[in-house]
């Protein structure tokens, strides 16, 4: 169908025909110079001129041709192959690879004529097909399903075939994702499902950071299979010295046991520990009988200065919690004169300051000078206009009214420090705090820990928040009465563990000063062998303005004395370095930056620990694969049943090709052959005029 790109094209077309006909008439029928030509010759020349002029003129109407094309697409068959190391825990990799190659060839040769076959491999991440080496250290079945759904959104996915052992140790249970997909999953089960004698360290949980002189907890989960009434020794070892042990006698053949050890942190530095469960004779998998963990022990003590406008139970509750720790030395002043020299303190806590009669501007100026973090506790005595003028990261705009009661709700996205599930469960039952009836605005560098819930309505107002201001950590508690939380914790649990957890983690985060100079380096003390070793740095000039104009270099050295030099990249207002994966072991580093004539250095250490997720559980989980297939509309098969799988897919009437029509538009102006027709018409006319002697 021919259409035109100009409105009222029909009127213009009539005008073009009239103009072309008039021009031709005047040129050949009214021109006396053409008397020597015969009537036939005139008609021929006039026709050629009319056609050439008309063709050129009609192109001014932007004509185009539109037509419908019928497009048929075959349904997509996606195959995903488990590339994790647990696949070869019970069989040789060559045998498994050969078996998978035969299955891949069978699927491709039998289905590629009627289906589009796309292949993936998966482990810790999902990738397009490459050589299977079974080297992935984790298995994430949920990630492969999500990746397929996202990568092929709105495409005709006929079926997904997942081949693996069903062991997942990362991500969600894939069965829980089935409500989000609309295609059947066929599964092929590899591995050995036989239940064997096995004693394994299931999980070790420990805080990666502790303080010198403190004690820290280690939570250990042990799974014992087919070891009914067999006593086994669980122990923690450091430098070949047994620090703690426990005898476990499982009462059945499928026993999960959890326990906690309390260890001494010792001197500062990186400390390596090993958890062992006794090995059993004829135990097939002994790789999961041990697990290593590392903690970073920091210097103590940290000095905390609390200034308050008079005595207050909130200050008593916080001090009582901090006094339980050996890492803190707490000083409290409830009236003036306050200490003049605060440079030796690690954290300043201001309770209901400033007030209308006490400015504390000089104290805050000293804190900024010595880069001391501050925790503000805002109460009914706090003079909000002056607090806003101090510009510490929060603005509180007073509204009509005196105050209101606010309960606390958790911010699920807060990740600066970990909050336990026990605290989250108890938090809604805590008594409300008294907060100002006001609007609360935080600067972008701040993150809310707890929100205000007022009259049973969850709000976006912060109740407790933390953040950075000019390179200093700042915290806010926007209400008073937190001492009631401590009392309720004791009423509910006969201890103050949950209240102490919140205060300890908040104070520990604020008081921990990574650096006291113009060069701040951020890194994790512990990385795994599959993690990228990432370091971040911040550089400040003497006015403590963040700069990125200088070059930051770092030298990393392993235990063998090998040295590696790197230069940080600039990302926004920070420096960033991704070293990539490093071999397991301990590493020391020295980083430096030159600001003007002065060079600033940072030294530190970190460790890279091995990952043994794939060694912990080696028994294939075909039950999960069966559920995945059955609940999605597919079926479960063993590797020797691949012909049945192929037949099932071929006979599935729901796997149909999709047909749709697509309108194709072609502008006539872009047709090259039209140019040659116009050139031919004009050339023939010119030749005949020349030949017949009218030029």
C-alpha cells in the first residue's frame, strides 16, 4: 500500500499533475520551434518529459510503501548446567563431563530444528555456555531461574532444562520462585543421593571484629548423619592449641546440633581459628569436618565522654551497658564546667544539648577540629533552632504542639551493622519514646536505623540514624526515654541482652575511628577466595575538604614476600581499587598519598580464606529438583532417561511457535532503481531531441 507523508496530499497531487501537464503542453505543443517534428515525435517527447517531471514532483510528497510481514518464531528451549564442584564430589570430572556432553548433543540434534536452543552454566553466578570445569565454589539455583526470566523477558520460552545435583548453598530456595515464572522446568538429577556416614561443620557464625581484652562468641552448627549414639569431639584450635571442646552424642541418625563457645580475643591483629569435628573411620567426605574463621582484634580502650544537661535515666542506661564492656572508659558530666580538652576521647555523647542556656558550640567545634564522632540524644530540653544551626547532618523543624509518643520500627535495608532477629522481634513491644512534634530531615550521607511509628502509623521520620559529616561519624537518637527499653527487656527476658546489643553496636560503630589524618582507607579484614578484594580511600586537604586530585598508591605483600603495586581509580569523590581474586593467605599492605609536600601513609593487613561451601554437603538433593519440576509443570529425569525428556518436549502441545505481523515501511525516495528510471527518461528525451535536430 502506497501512502504519503504530507497532509492533503490529494490536492497537491492534482496540482502537480496540472503543473506537469501545463509545462509539457507549453514546451512541445505551443512551441513554434517544434514545427519540424512530426506529431508522433512530439507525442513521444512530451510523454517522456511528462513522466520525468511527474516522477520528480511526486517525490516531494514523501511517498512510502507499507506492507505487513508475517514472522514466525520457534519456542525457546533453555538448558542450564550445574558447574559447581559438588558435581564431581562422588564421580570423576571426565565421566560427568562426557555424560553431560552426550546429553547436550542429544538435546541439540533432536530439538534444534523446531526450537531455538540456548545454553547456560551456573554456580555462584549464571553465564552463557562455556567449557564445564566444575570449579564454581557455590551453587545458586534461584539466581539461574531469575537470570533466565530477566534475560528472556517477553520471549516465547517453551521450557527450561536444569541439569545438576540439586545442592544449593547460596540464594533462595528455587521452589519459592515458581510463582514468578510461566514456563515449565524439566530437571535432570546428577550425583549420589545415598545417605552415608558424615560428620560435618554446617555453619560458623562469628563477628569479624573484636577488641583486645574482650571475649567474643562463636556459634557453630554441626550435622551428624548415621552416627546414632556415636560420641564425637567438637573443638576449636588456634596455632595447634585446643582452646575449647565439647563432646556430642547424637540421639538419632539425622542430628543437627548448635552450640556457642566464648573465646578470648587476645592481642591486636588477625587471628586464625579452626573448628574441627572428630573424623569417623570410613567417612567418605572429610573435607567438611573442619572450617576456618578469622577475626580482626583491635586495640582498646576507647574513651567515651557523656555530657548532659542534668542527670537523666537515659544516660544511666547507656553508661550501665558500656560499663559491662572492658573496651570502654566512660566519663559523665551532668553540669558545667564541661571538660575543655576532648582530644583524647573516641566518642562524644550529648544528651539534650544544646539547650536554650547552653550552647556547646565550642565543644562541637573542638570535636570537628579533632574529628571526634558525636552521638546526639534529642529530648524536650534540646534547643532545636541552635541544633539546626550547628549543621551536624539533621534538621528538625518544630511544628505546633509539644511532642508525641513514637514507637520504633526497623529499617530492613540498614546494613552498616547487623541487627539480630531476636532484637527485631522484641522491638515492636518496646515502650514509645518521646519525640518532638516536628519534621525530621537527614542529609544524604545519613541512614535511618529505626523509624518512628506514631498512632500505629509507620512514618518515614527517623528515630535513630547514623551517617557521616565532613568525614566524621555522627549519630542521632531523636527521642528520650530509651531507659524504658532496658527495663522492658529485663521484664520480657530477665536480662538486658537485646538493649545492650543495640547500644553496644551503635557505640562501637560510632567510636571506631578508622583514621585520624587526611588519608582514610576502608577495607575488610577478611575476604573469601571467590570475593573481589576491594579497597576504598578518601583524601582530605588541610581544610578537611574531600579531594581527588592526588594519586593514591598501595603495595600489597603476601606471606612469601611477593609484592604487588596498584594505583587507585577515582570514582566520584572517593578512590576505588579492585584487586580481584587473591590466593588464600595473609596479606600486609602500605598505602600512601602525597598532599602538597606531606606524605600520608596507611598500613594494615587482611586475610583471604578458602571457601568450602561445596564440600559441606555432597549428598545430591533430587527431592528439590523433583519439586522444582512438578510444581512448574515439568518432570524430573535421570541422566539415562534423556530420550524420554526429548520425547516429552516434542509431544508437548503447549510448546508452539509464535506468529505475529510486523508492519514494514519503505520510503520510495530511498529506492535506487527510481533514480535510474528518471535518469533514463531524461537521457532518452535529450538524445531524441538531439537526434531530431531541435537543439
